[in-house]
C-alpha cells in the first residue's frame, strides 16, 4: 500500500513538472498590440544595466538589451519567467521559446563596457527592458552567478527627450 501511494505521489509530482505555463498558453501574440514599436518616435531610452555581487558591480558589458512592447503576450512571458521578482538567478532561468513573430516586434542593442545602452526614435508606450549578466563564481565548479532581469518603462505621449533607466534587477 505504501509503495502504491508513493508511486501515485511521485507521478503527480512529475506530471506537475511537465505542464506548460497557463499564463503562456492563454496569451497568443497579437502583432497589433506591439505595432507601436515600429512607429518612429521622438523619445530615446538610455540607461545602464548592472548587478551587484558582494559589493562588486558587474556590468552588462557586451550583453544584448532588448526593448519589448508590453503586449498581453509580453506581460505573460515576463510573469512566467520572473514571477513576482524582476530578477531570476542564472541557475533557475526557465527554458522557453518565444513566438518568432513576438521577437520580430522587439528591438535589441548591445550594452557598452560599463553596461550603458540606448534606443533612439522610441514611440510612446509601455515597454520592458531585459538583459542578463552571467558569470562563474570564484571557486564554483558548476554553478553560475548572476541571472536575467528586467525593468518596465513608459515613454509618455509627446516625450521628445531621454527617458533614463537603471536596469538593476531591483
């Protein structure tokens, strides 16, 4: 009897691991929701992406920073990936493949040596900025330090200047 109960428990546990996220299944990508990213705007978004590790600042040097319109699909992906946080550790990053059309409605740039990035000609709207910083901690054979992180940013209608952002995972 114990063995049968243990099998049922383990089966239920494993079945839960194989289920896909209800958030992602319920949100199909709608290009119309993200189309504003393709409209030339008058604003710029500029910032710096970095993490702190035991008092040491680690910059997103050479990392891709992505500008993502906050569509329903993007909001579901962010919720699935990050949960209630703005940071997910490298060892806990979920594996998921985004809709290719969704990726086509994003913009990307590479951060400079001190994690600085910018996007020009940005249209008004709500966006997510995402990046990652991953390193191998000293003395660690297998684990990774750092992770992926995001920040929400809004470009107000009529904005013609620079919207400054610190992308820190907080």
